[in-house]
C-alpha cells in the first residue's frame, strides 16, 4: 500500500497521462495533462451512463496512443456518492483511479489565475495538478464479503439513526400528552407499557378503560409482571394528569404512526443484525476477535467493515491513520500547542473503536488495568479521553495481529505496557 508522498510522485513518469475529472450528478468534465502540467486535447464532457463511460475510455485511449503515453491515471474528488459508478467501471476495465481531497481542491484552485471562481472547466485541471504533485490517495473499493458486510453495517447505521429519532419523538409525545406515564412505567419500551400506549395512550382513554379494563388488556396478552397495583397507580396519575387535552384525535393518530414505525425499525434492525453476524463469520479471525472479553459483534464487525481486507495494510499505524486517531500538534518557535488526534479518516471506524472501548473497560480486566495505569502514573499521566485514544490504538494492533497472523489474544502481553516501579529500577 503506497502511503508516502515520495512513493506517489515516483509512480508518475513522463509516460503517464493524468486525467482530471470533475464529477457531477449527471455530467462529468475531464481534462488531460502530462507530468509537467502540459495539457493534451480538449475538454471532454460526458454523461454518467455506459455511453459516457465508453466515451471517456475512447478519448483517454486515443490521447495516450497519439502522444506516446503508456499509463493513464484518472483523478477525481469524491463528490458524495456520484463517483461510485464511474470508479467501479474504471476499476473493472483495468484503468487506474485515484482520489484527491476536496478540501485541497478548494484551497488550491486559485494558484493558476488568482481567482476564487469555481467552474466545470477549471476544476479538472486543479484535480490533475494535485495528482501530478502526488497529493492523491488510492481508493479502496471492497469486494465480495467485505462489500456485503460494509453495506450491511451502513444499513444498520441508518436504521439505528432513524430508530433513535423515532424514540425521541415518542418520548416527546408522552411528555406533552401524558407526562405522568413515566412515573408508572420506568421504561416505555416494556411490553406492558407498549400495550397501554397502543390501546389507551391518553389519560382520558385510561380513565374510560378503568382498572378492570387495563388489567384485561395485560391478561389478554399474558403479561404477568404487572397487576392491579400498577393499574391503580396508572388510573390515579391519569385522573390528575397535566397533559394537553386539545387535539387528542390527531395526537393519537400521530402516536400510532410512531409506534408502527418503531416496531418496523426494530424488525429491520433484528434482520440486519442477523445478516451482519452471518457475513462476519465468513471472515477468518472474526471468531477470535469475539473471544476478547468485552468485544461485541458491532465492534468487531464494524472494524472489519470499515477497513475491508486487512492484507492491504502493511502496518497497524496505517489503520490508526485511517481512523483519524493519529496525533497532530500546533507548534511554532517557543510555543508548543496541545497535541490532539487529527480526526481525518473514516469517522465510523473511529466511532466503533472509541465507543467499543466502554464495554471493554467495564468487562475486560486488562484494559481496565491499563486505563487506570495510563491515568494515574506519575510520569506523563493521561486524561481519560487521551487514555481511551491510546487504548483504541492498542485495540487496533490486537485486531491487526488476529486478522493477519490468526493469533490468539494474550492477556499477559496486554499488561506489558504497565511499567512497575520495581521493574524500572531493575
């Protein structure tokens, strides 16, 4: 995996035709240059379809043939999801594709004309010049089970986001129309509480039902954890409720839609989790990742889904950089700024690592001991969040060894980071 700028620059020779492409939703724009920035041909405008892709291949192939180029490198900025189809098509046709940072394009587009304007003709040249200078990265397009797992994890991410939003709307509804409901039921997602919300959600409906009617609802669905005492309390709170009494018909309709959406999202989540588990088990080393106490399905599957095939990495520090957990420092002269993580990379990978650290700290004795050591040592003690970052990098190294060498987690090696005073003295 090429990751230094020198290595990227050395890949571009006098026999390389650099094609900069400005990607759009329906129309793309392309311009071609050599390694010195000399332009060849005219601006190409092609559509985001099979005919347009064929036009690009023919145009680039003819330019390369006429001018003696042996290699073609196509560079573009990842504009949302619009580049996915073009990138996959280029890869299948054995053409090389690279990506440039959109932030770099924005900052460097004034170098040629000292003008901040953005045009479809200007951007392809800016992109090509960044590629020429080695300021590009090679995209990873997962294949096979890695593509399946990433897509499934993306679906789960979307479902959970929508589910959390739905739960917040239900909580808001309860706070407006029946705020005393939470005093009777600590968890509105419980079976007994959900039955009440479905059949008599407002205080007025609870009063109409009465104690016997409420108990009958629970008995009908064989709910044994609640009884007359809970029904009496529910009726008492309904009689003195301060909830809004206007617009109840529409309010009940809104709650029914929210509850239906909640149940649908829960089914989707369960189905997706089952798919994720079956896909992850196909990947060698996944079962050994789960053997680490505190590592769950989401943490392990999310890690693999974000990095893809681990064999493309030659060192775990590359994964650390991909997660945005590498350190950055702002220093000048005598001033030394605070060192923080750069947060450049795949934010979901960083999320799975940092939030996956919470169950590790509560269930895994080795990670807990390391966290206590990092935050309480006499020399250079870390803050809690700094310790979480250090432990996340530690987890990256452990996962890397498991996936690449089929190793087994060793608790004793984990504890080797703790420098005992007597060991240090010796």
